[in-house]
C-alpha cells in the first residue's frame, strides 16, 4: 500500500483567495454567462491558484440569486480533485443557520478527499437570507452561533458526542462520521468588527479572520490586540494563534488597468447592496481612496499590492492574507491574469520580506 505524501508545512505567511461565486452581468456590456459556465470558470481559477503556489482558496456561503455558492463544500470537493496542495476553506460557513453535525461531516469528507487540506471558517454571516430559509429567528442571531460553535468544537474533539442546547435536538453518546484526515479539522472564527466575537475567538484559542472591506484598516488594529489579550487571559499561547486579514482586491500589470477593470464591477455590487441597506452609492473618489495605501481595497499593480500588504502587516502582525479578487463580474481572462500575478509576483516577495522581518524581530 502506498502511504499518502504528507503536505508541506505552511509558510510563515500565507496568501490566498476567496470567492462567493458571483453570478452577475458584465457591468459594461450587460452580457451574462450561465451558472454552469461560472462554476467551470471558478474551478479553473482555483486550479490556477494551486499551480502558481497560492496557499488557500475559500468559498463563502450565500443564498441569493446573485451568488452561486449556497453549498461551498460541494464546490470545494470538486476543486479538491483538481488540485494538489492548496488549502480549501469555507469563507464563511454561516453556522448560526446550519447544522454543525452536517457541517462537520461535509468538511471531514472534504478533508479526506483533499488529503488534509480542508478548513472551516465559521461566522454569523453578513446577509440574513439563510435564517428564514432554514427556519431560524434573527432575534437568536448571537445565541445560535455560540451554541452551534460549541457543538462543532465538541464534534471535532471527540468521535462520540453527548451534547444539548436550546436550538438543536440533543445528542446522547452518538458517533459522528467520517472522521477527518487531519488529527483536528481547523476551525477559524471570521468577524466583521464585533469586539465580543473577537474576544470569543481568543478565549477559545481559535484562529481569527478579520474582514476589512471598508474604512481605514488601522481602525481594526485594536481588534487584533483584543484577540491576543483574550487568548492570553484564557491561558493560550497567543504567539501560536493565527490572524487572517480578508479584503477585496484586484491586480493587473499596471495600477490604472487594475482600477479601470475593477471599478465598474465593484460599483455595481456596492450600489446594489447599498440600495438594499439604505447606503449611498459608491463614487469613483471613494473607490480611489480605498485603493490608496491606507484604504481597505487591494487594487493595483503587484508592487502596490506588496506595499499595502507590508503596511498592514505592521499594523496586525497577521499570518494570512486572503483577497476576494473581483467583487462582481470580471472577465475570466483578466481574473486568471490577476491570480497569476498574485501567485508569481506578489506572494514570493511577501513571504520572503515577512520572513526576514520576523527573523530580525527581537525575541521576547
């Protein structure tokens, strides 16, 4: 029998992508592609990300007509068959409206198919469509997440589980299968800026993903500090816990091309969401500031992306950067070029520079 080849140790700084599998018309031409073609394109994107050496690809969960990713584990399982080393994660699993047993089983299965490359990024979700769809009350928003996270962690800790709560039938000494390929299936907590959620991740000793999709990133730096303080107060070694920064972005060979290719797409998406939520539409001036050094969006040439990533690393000391390359509809060929640039031009420089900085840092 041939033993599986172990995956290499992850680099000190990981770089990857996430997607919601947007299904939107081209903002310039109005042309549409079919859902089947969009998923084919997404799998080709993940395959290329693996080939150019990116570390993570994550799929978010949404239940809206403008997104295809209502079942991220299915898409990731298809990607597992076409890739060899890239880690495959949700971003996020809306745990509050899901069943932790099924989530664990799906991602344990993905972990087996991918030979130990699966992760779960659990969050409460920024959209609420899944709550009425699966019969949950929004007034229980936070309690649902806390209770279901408790069960999910119990499932990954033990094969036989006894558990009870308010929002799900109890489990009395039952086995949950399959077990994952990894000894412990990674579970990240994803937050949008709520301090209580950040503190919970630290207290539980779970890795933290901070979504920064607007405003000044430096305003989020206290959250990373709160996370590490909460971890230390709970008895965890905060230096061993990972932080990910998850942001929007797009890359092209030069800055002007990146901005001009990306603005129509993000303008259409943010204007539509703003209309739903009572926000004003995005202006070109706001967009141009967001892609400046102190803004939230990673839009520009490879050198500009590197500069911004290193600037933010000074703020957060994070171990992972995930970019949603292309919010909205971006022509597939341009998306593939962006992935290629991120993997071949940006990632190697960031890994080397951050590794060098870490080696120079004084040891406490």
